[in-house]
C-alpha cells in the first residue's frame, strides 16, 4: 500500500527526503492500509521542537465509530532530535519547506516520506509541461516505425 502526493513533484523541487513515523489512531491505520487517504494540500510544520502533519486527510474507516472523528486533524510526526534540528536550520537558511510525499508500510508500521522542498516558479512549471508534451508527441510519431 502506498499513497503518493503527485502534486508535490510538480509544484516543488525536492532536495532531501526523510522517513518519519506518525501517531495515528486504530481506525486511521486501518483506513490508510486500505488506501483511503489524501496528501494534496498537506504540509509539515515545526512547532516547539516537534514536527506536525497539517491538513492531511484520512477518510473514516467504514466499520469504526464516527463520533468526534476529524479527517483533517493535525498529527504528530516521530523524528529524531538531530533530524529536527537539521531540518529547522535548513528551512531557516534556504527558504525551504517540508511537504509530505507519500504514505507507505514497512512491515506492520506506517511511515510518512517527508521532503525538504523549494517551490517552483510558474515558468518552470510551464516549461516542464511543454517538455512532457514534446516527449509524448515524439513517442506517438515513432510508435510503429522503430524496431
């Protein structure tokens, strides 16, 4: 099971990637294992020496009680102290941000891949889209001709 934030690589240049644990409730874990989560629009915020995942949506598990369930609640990330300090210094020095890239399982544990990223400018996004279109055109042109 892997849930990917596809918009992240389009909007940001990823410089570093980190693996973080995440504190979840039981129904949230079951829901994520079923692939019912969304990372679009989510980001990671460092508050008081701790990392939190903000605005990520985990849809409710269908067989759990839905009383007082908030799909977009803020969740705490589990990172080593040295990692937090290095992330904080990199973010302050280079105008970078932390974004979630994907949720995946390692054995019985759920992990969150977090990326240290710099936002792309609008012209960079247009240029990337144009190159992809040119590549598709070439593939269509040479589809039946090359053996």
